């Protein structure tokens, strides 16, 4: 994470790969490698694999869900059959519900 903060993406990529060499199911390393790959537009299939593995290991982590969504967008795929994104997420009349302290939190898509 330090390498990423310093803009040293190559070093970050290498560090996360080292972590996975020691601990292959490390959700943080999987998630961050998925993001780095998606952000660079390279290895998007590998990014998807990493993001899905991270989601399996940390299903309730919002950062992992965010990365999975980012990878899906990077692949320019709506993935209508993906179980993480139900059909009601798609279409011009879709509503996104974000829990806010006040109000109903609904935001019109489109």
C-alpha cells in the first residue's frame, strides 16, 4: 500500500505478488492486485480472477466489492448474469439505494 501511495505501481505489484507467494489467499493482496491490473488496463482477466477470489475471502468488505465493480467496468462488461449485480442494477429505470442518515437514499440512474 505504501508503494501505491508513492505512485510506485511496479513495486506495489511486485510486493503484492510476494505476499501471494507466501499467503495465496490474502484478500488484501488479491484485491489490490486486481485494482492495479484494472487501473492499468492490463491483465483484466487476471484482475477479475483476483477480484473474485478476494470477494470469496472477504464477502462483506466494501473495498473488495468496489474493486470487483471497477474490474467489471474496466472490462466494459455489464455482466448481467453476475450474482453480485442483480438484474435490477441495470437499465435506465434502475435505482441505486444508498443508506443515508436521513431521507430514503434513493438515487435515480440514467
